[in-house]
C-alpha cells in the first residue's frame, strides 16, 4: 500500500511520481534518501497529470484529483488529509 518508514497513519497509502526523476515515492523523505538530486515540484499548469498512485487499488490519479479530494476516486479509500501540509514539497501552490 505504498507505506514508508516516515508516516504511519492508516490513510498514508499514496505514492507520488516525482517530476524530477519520474519515480514513485511515498513521501519527500523517501525520495531524499533514495536520490542524489533535489526534488522539483509539479507546476500549477500540470495538475491534470496522472502522478498519484493509490496504494489500495493501484489507480493513478491526477494531481488535481488528489489535491481536491480526500479519497481515491476509484476505490473510495481515505487519504491522509494532513498530507496537504506537504503539498508545497511536491506541487507549486498558489
């Protein structure tokens, strides 16, 4: 379910495809530990890009759907709403 060692809530089930390396990681800390480059953020214009993986059903969601829903649009699994505190690490925010 895309779990990592950094976040442990039952709703921590997504992975984000990082723009900089086109690889999925459950969180920014996992990315930093595995890669030797800085993370880059998806731009506001790229919010229709499918870059979020639901660990419950393996659906790939758009950035927009993830940012503006607290559940998977396919399987209805809950996502951790506190992840919004980290959006600036993954996405340009307005």
